[in-house]
C-alpha cells in the first residue's frame, strides 16, 4: 500500500514539473523580451538557478544531516544526467542551436570548474576553505554574466511579442514553485521506493535523487527547445551545472566540511567527460543534432551499466 502511495506521489510530482516548466519558460522568455535581455543570460541565471533549487535543497539539507554521499552524489549525478540525459533527450526531440559565446566561454568554464571540483576533492574532503574558493569562482561567474548582459554580447531575443510584466512575473514565480514542489514530491517518493529495495545511499544520490532533482532541467529544456527558445534550453543546463558545483557544494561545504569519498573520483571524471563531450559535439556545427543526442544517451547507458556492476 505504501509503495502504491509513493508511485501516486511520484506521478503527481511529474505533472507539477511539466506544467511548472511550461509556465517558467514562458515567463522567463517574456521577461527577457520585455527588457531586451539575452535569452542566454536568462537561461544561465534565473532559469538555471530556479531549476537547480531542488539540488540546492537536497545537498544543503544533506550537509546539515551529515549525509555527504547524498550531497556529493546528488550534484555529480545531476551534472552527469543534465548533459548526457537531459540534453540527450532534448536533442533527439529537436535540434538545439548553440550560441557562439556558449561554446567559447560558458562550456570551457564548466569544464574548468569540474576539474577544480575534482582537484579540491583529492584530499578526501571539501573543506570550508574549498567552499570559499568555489564561492569566489561563483562570484567571478556572476560578474561575467552581468557584464555580458550589460554589454549585450549575446543577441537579445527577436520577434517575440512583448507581454505585460504583471503576467510574466507571476507565471515565472508560479512556475518555480510548481517545479520545486514537483521535484520535492518526486524525490521523496523515488527515495522511499529505492530504500524499500535496500539500495545504497551513494546509488540513491547518483541515480534516483539525481534524476529527481534533474527533472526540472529536463522539463524546462525540452519545453524551451520545442518553443524555439534554444538559448534557454542550453543555458539552463550549462548554468545549472555551474550553479550545482559553485553555489550548492560551495555553500554546503561552508556549513560543514563534506567528505569526498574515493569512489566519487570516478564519477567526477565521468562528469568531466560529459562536459568535454558536449563541447566537442557542438564545437564545429554549433548545434546538437539528433545523432549527438543519441550518442549522449548511449554514453550514459554505458556509465549506468558499469555503475551497476
């Protein structure tokens, strides 16, 4: 009976996520059009942080409770899924155009941040000093985004009918609330189901919880891509991955030092490989096609199969 209830809650969470993502993308792109702000900047900031709210909640709560494997596993698992699964699924549905600045700056920065994260964890702990380093990099990243928005380095959305802020802002807010609630329902239900079958905390963090907290990115990216908001789709993933490491882990480690288990080194390498693969797939063509999406999904399938062995 409890399992049936958890499945019902899981489905309810999915419904909230899908509808919330639809409202969120429409509201965010409307705000971008209203102020002439690049959709890429919106995707890298508001959308990315909004869809990363579940990862922040889970990881920071895990730090307070001393569940390091959940905190680290959630972030690494989410970052791997964001690239290989979320963008993989999105690209198989619709070709995603990738902006020049994303390939030149944001993707290389995501690769560098992943390397930094792995290097900081080599001593087996993400300390408070490491948290300060991650937060410093986060501030630098936010300054870069602010300057990009101010200087108009990315093209502002064109041909989008401006809508009143009194409509767009509530849509964005309600979208965020529905996404967070839906993710919370999905994560709690999925974790309960996993625990019923005796799965390990690391497995839950890297797979079940990571998938649950990545559902907002999936719903948002697919919705954005289908509506032609490609910059929001790709910016959401790149920005979310950066936010996960720099803000989520940075904040968690400032609260309490987080143990970085040796087994997470492999997962960090996989996250790095996923980031490099994303960069290579769109470096020349400046787009993610259906075939690159299938390649990403195949890579995740191999990773998951090896993880189970």
